[in-house]
C-alpha cells in the first residue's frame, strides 16, 4: 500500500493504481472524457490533468501511476488553469448545437464545460466540419461533435473483439470512421452510444423522440437471453422510449447486447394485440375479456371432458415469467392435463426423469473470466449470448484457451486454440475422442467406467481432438498447468440436436475427468426457471415435440408463435391447423397464429411484473414499467381469471408476488435454487457413440434477431446485417458435390415439407451440412432444426414461386 | 492480392517481430506495397490488412496518419517540400511558388503527363539543410534555391 494525498486528504492506495483510480475510490471528482474503467487508457483528451507536487507540469490522472508520498491537487490554481485550457481546446471545433443534439441533458461535455470550463473562448476561427458516416441502423452519427476520445474505437476493439471503427487522418483532420462505408456490425454496438461522452454517437431509433429529462427511469430485467442483464427502461407518456443498461458487475458489467437494448422497438409494433379476439366462422372478431375468457374456458372444459385432459397441449415460451409458468402448469394440472412443456426447440427428451436437478450453466457468469480452459460444444456464442461471449473473450485475453466443437465455424472474435468443425452427428464421436484421449493422458490417473470404455474402444483419436484433450488437461505448447480451471458449455445447437443426450453425457464425463465447471447455456430468459418449477410434462404427459407430432384436440399457447418458436415448424403449423381449438395468450397478432381460435392479449415484460431465473440461477423480479397497452393484461392475471372461470381451486392470487411466494414456499428464492440446481444425472443413459448417417444434415440455427416475438418485431434490429433471408448455406466442397453454385435456387426438403432457398457459399459450415436459418416464414415449411435435409435444384416453376414469395413478404 | 515479391519482403519484415504481433509490421508492409504500386488505394490497404490479419480500419489508421503514404495517385516523381518553421524561415515559400509555377500544378496535384506531383511535407528532421525537399520519399535535396530546383527537374525529366 502507498500513502498519498489528494487535495490534502491522506489516502492509502494499492500499488499500481493510477491517480484517477485513487480519486474515484475516495470520491474526489476528476473530470474525464477518454478514460473509462473498462477500457484501456488512452490519455488523449487531457481533461483529467491534475497538479502533482514536484512536477513542473500538469499530469493526466488517468495515466499516472501513484507513487508513495505523492501530493496531488485537483482544484489548485495550476490544475484549474490546465482544466480550463483543455476545455477551451476541446471546444475549438465542437459545434454548440446542444439545442438540437440528442445528448443534450446527459452530455459529459455539457456538464464538464459548466463545471470546469471558462465562461468564454478566445477562438474566433471557423470550426471544422466532419461529414457523418452511416454505420448501420442502430447508431446515428454526428461526427462534427466528436472530440476524438476514441472510447468507441477502444470498446469495439477490446470488448467487441473487432476493431470496426478507427481514427483516420492526423491532427485537425483526424476523424472517427468505419472502413470505407462499412457499417458497425458488432452485436454489442449499442454500447458505443453510452460510451460516447458527446452527441457524436447517438441511438438511431431513439433519435429526436424525447429529452432525457422528460423520461422516467425504471429498472427491469432483460428478457431475451439467459443472462438476466439489468436494464433501465426509460418511459415517457406510458410508452417505452429506450432501454439502457443498469450497471451490474457480476452479470452485464456496464454493457448491454443490442438485442436487449433495441428490442423495445418491438413493444410498440402495430402488430400488438390490444383486445381479445375470437374467430367466428373463419372471421376474427373483437370481443371483451369476459366473453373471451368464458368462451375459452367453455372450450377447454368441453374438450377435456369429452376427450380427457390428455387432449390438451400446453406450450409455454421460455421467455415467460416464472409466475406465468407456474400458473399455467397449475391450470393444466387442474384440467387433468400433463402435456405441458417450455422446451420448444428441443428434440431429444431422453434425459427426462434422469436428472438430479435443474440443469444450469454450472458456474457464475463472472467466473468465466477466471477459467483457464473453455470448451464450447455446439454453440454460436455471439449469436446466442453476446455478453457471455464477451466474458469468454476477456478470459481468452487473460490467457485462457478456447476450444470449440461445433458444426459452424463462426468467428467468435477471439483467439481459438483448437477447433473441430464437423457434422452435428459426428460431434458425439469427437467428444468421445476427447474423452478417450483424456483418459489416456499420462497426467491423469482416472480411469473410465467399463461401460464407457467399451463404447470408446472403437473410437480412433485424431490429432486435433488429441490437442483439445491435452489443452483441457492443462498441457499446451507454451506452459503446463497442473490443475487448470476448465469450463465446458453446451450451446443452442447441442440443445436442439437429436443426439443431445449423447453430447451431454460425453460432456459430463469429460467434465468429471477435468474437474470442470459448466453445463448447458439455456437459450431464453427463463429457461432455467421453467425447469425449476417443472413446467414440463408429467410422468404420463407429452413433451413439446410429441405434442405437435401427435396433434392434440386443443392447444393452450403462452407467448409463442408456433411455427417460429417450435423446433419443427411444419409439424407445429399442421398441429395447430388440425386442432379443434387453439387458445393463444399472446402480445401480438401474427400470421403464425392464423390457426388460433381465441387470442387473449397479454402484456409483454414491460407491462407486467414477474420473475426470471437466469442461467446462473439468479432469481430476479421486476415490476411493470408502463401500464398495459389497450386491453392487454398481465398473463398471470389472465391465467388466474381463466382458472377461476374454469372453476379451479387455489387461484386466488392478488399479485404476482403472491404467486412468487407460493413458488418458493415463502422461502428465500436462493435457498430453493441452491437445492435445485444440479447438472448431474441420476442414472447412466444408454448411449451410442457411432451412428452412421448418410445424407445432408440441417443446421437450423435461430438467428439472433428472430429469437422471440418481441425481437422479431423490432424494426431497427430487423434492418441490421444479421437479418438476412434464410439461405441454404454450404461449404464449397459440398456445393461441388451437389453440382450447385452460389446464387442457385434450390428446394430443401425435410419430412413432408419444403422450402425454396437461394444457395450461398459459406465455408464456415461443416461439410455434409446445410445451414438453413429457422424462425422465419420462408423456412416455416421445414422440419427439425438439426435434422436430415435433402437439397434439389429448383425448376423454373419454382423460380416464379420464389419471386412471388418474396413480393408477398415485402 | 499481393505480389509474390511483396509477400517475400513483408515476410522479411514480419520476422523481426513476435509471431502473434503481426500488426507491428504494418508500416513496412504499407511501404512495400506503396513502392510496388505507386500509391495506396483502398484495395491495397485491404490487401495489406488481410495479409497481416488485422482489421482494415487499423491499417487505414496508419496509412492516413503518416504523410509519406499516398492515398491518392501520385506522379512518377513525388516532390515533397518541407514547409515547416525552419524551412519556411529559410525560404521554402519561394521554392514552392517556383515549383508550382514551373510545373503548373498545386499541392497534391499531378502534372498532365503524369510525371510530377508536389506535396507539402512536414519537418524531415534535417533543419540544418533547410530549405529542403525529397523525391519519392527517398532522395533528399538540401539548401534549395530556384536554380537547384530547375536543375533537379531537368535531371528528372531526362531520367
């Protein structure tokens, strides 16, 4: 520890900290623009100049390490003069257009100019003008306002993983720009808006719509990925105007993914369902709640009475709250129906009943940074959990080694130590190889159980998997770690795979040998919570896949669009069409709900209170930030009243808190969570390592901005580069084998369904696979996300049909 | 695509730095490509960035910072006259006027025959020889007078 003095205040600070760190810790304000605690130190704005005794010139507080006995003055005459001079310099070229600037009212430059600047400037010269750049649909630029702090450049390079912006030119001609009219495509790009200390980078969707002082700030929880990021929703006149991150070091730090930041635009979509609707002779008619609920209850009663509770299928979105999940489960039980499931994009349910507890990510989000070795299985991590990718990137920057086993070779924007890119079907074999190699490594004394040994006998370990095994065991080219901290995670592609059980068991066995932390990375905001409450089929009930495979007489849908949210789009559409009655609790009118019979308008996360449980088991409740739109009602209320109308007992909740208390039996949530989270299996599951599979396999990834109904309706997200029409993406060798070329039109067949798609050359796809995005109307005729697929060249008739489809969609 | 010769030269430069610090060779690589192609088009900058495995914008930052890199076509002979303080006090304005008058082009312009281009340079660190200029970043001429400039132009015209 060092003893220093700032403004006469004696302080004890750690070795190696800078003056600005010491001052921040002591609550002494030093103005700054370029310094940010999460970014590297640039020291180029000079705003943090302070006077240090025995130095004959002011020093930048952000780049000056403290020394023992240092005496620092932040408000001395010399310091104030330096601050005023820097301020005058920064304002030489800054346009004083605050009245038309979106940053006005929350602008660092404004605030610091008032606090530390002089009252006037001596400069009378003309100010420079910098032309604006179009860097995409999310971030708006006014480059004349830029003060060249380079926070945006450093963020994209250090946190985003890809330097997409840079400062070109020199001196007076220096300007921030992307490379030759390119856009900024980072899935974390919105953070540069928060980082920009002036109004040079502002939010494009929010632009000119409100002033910061008109907004009411309310806390909430991000509803899209499994992290449970803390957000602050800004509301004006009962309308969500924008979403910003709330600082939470252990989850989202001070960042937010673009999906969580800009999805709110989907809340105000014209698609929003505002009144209950009933289909009468094929025509939608608006109605009131009482009629709608009575009609729904009548239908449910009739069908369950006539055909039994088993005739009903209940499909729940994993983005719904715990309260909603709990109530719909209770309601189904009341109707004698065990067909309840939230795992809409899963195919393999062999682990049901074999688990000891609720599967989770197996460690805390923050712990990822401390891992030495990370194995990602079947995960396009940037697409699935952008901020988790950021944590892994941090770990890799700290020296961790990342290994990937996946059918997709997407660039995670960080160094990958080893990767094996194979067909989903072969991933099991690869994991088996890793396991076998590990058990053979000399450093490990552990032997495998005999059953596994026989399974692994025929497997031949290839050199690249041998390397992954060695890496996980702590042996690598540069150094050897005796007991590396290992993390093994299974992503969305593994979760949707028909051989998930094999992958999971293998991962568990590898984890056992390496002492790894890890588990699954559940895709949605409340996947873990839904499992915890058992929003899953009863012992005799059907799982999500069976419910659409064997059509039910009636369906109760909570917050989903069947053909876009279920893993087998064609079956889902078919099942809904065949059902006698489909009751959808939904926030949106949707083409995907054309086959429904009753639409009950429910409130999205901003208009209801509720609780999400994140992938690390954090139970987080939130309040409504606005009142429900039109006749919308929180889903927990709708379910309660529906249950009351059905005459079911035990549905007398007056608030979502009461439901929450019931879920946790009045205990602290953490107590129940602590008992429940467990990735272990009760018994060994019969698995096969080698299954021969000929033919093409589909990789049906759900694109980031198609993951749930809200995101699908956010215009700015839909305008990003990530929103491209689904195509049949294949490796060059695969194209040659099929005699196809980039740009050809093909028909993709899966089961009975088909889709017309353009071929796209994509060498990031494993050979033997076709990457066809899911959750899109163009691919709604297709089947399993990770199933078999055949590709045929399209005829001329098909071409005409394809053109027609496109015009229809436009 | 970079030529085989350029790649060979860039590899020579890369060998001077640690393997995982390929960005360190960006200045040399840009120089090599500029000498080969005359100037650095956006495609050239992209080629260099791709070869080094760095973001294109990072290469552009460097290329646009130093004024010995030319992001616009230059003539066969690029004449860069220093106009910083020492040279200015020793009469660089006169040299510039004379050059511009003789060649009929201003700064950053190329003569119609594509032979000459005049650029305004920053201090070259040889103030003892002011006023001065250099040709194609490599040949420096000191203690300039209008006669010396004429002689230089004549020589270049011949060659």
